[in-house]
C-alpha cells in the first residue's frame, strides 16, 4: 500500500514548481515561436495567392493583347489581299486593252498587206496575161 507522508506532499509541490518553471521558460516561448511561424506561413500563403492572382491577370492581359494583335494582323492581311486583287484586276485590264489594241493593229496591217498583195497580184496577172496572149498570138498587143 501507498503511504501518504510528508515526502509525498513535497514531491507534489516540487512537481507543481517544475510545471510552472517549464511553462514559464519552455512551453510559452515555444508556443510563441510556433504561433509566429504559423502567422508567417499564413502571410506567405496570402502573398502567394496575391502573386498568383497577379500572374493570372497578366496572362489574361497578354492573351487578350495577342488576340487583338492577331485580329489586327488578319484585318491588315485581308486589306492587303483586297488591294493586291484590285491591282491585279487593273493590270489585267490594262494588259487586255493592250492586247486588244495590238490585235486590232495587226488585223489592220494584215488587211492592208492583203489589199496591197491583191493589187500587186492583179497587176502582175495583167502583165502575165498580156505576155501569154502575145506568145500565143505571136504578136504584140
């Protein structure tokens, strides 16, 4: 059996004093350090969340500007294509007009050369027919 004598009560008082001293010099400072560390971790998490939010906003802005730039480039490209098509049509019309004028002048020249050749052939035919007639008749006409 356990004897409850004076030594037991002194041990309880010693234990109480030890708990108070440990609490004062060990547990309170340790809890304060842990609380401070917890606050730093929470503030770091908040800053990380804020930085992440800023990064997301910057990415969204970048993507929006990229879409706008692509749209602008597409519009400029379409405009340049239209200008090129208009210039192509102008050049083709000019080439067609020049070709038509060239064909017309060639036709006129051919018609003139043909008329000149007919006239010359008619003259030569008359001279030849006169020569043939003289040879057949044996006398001059």
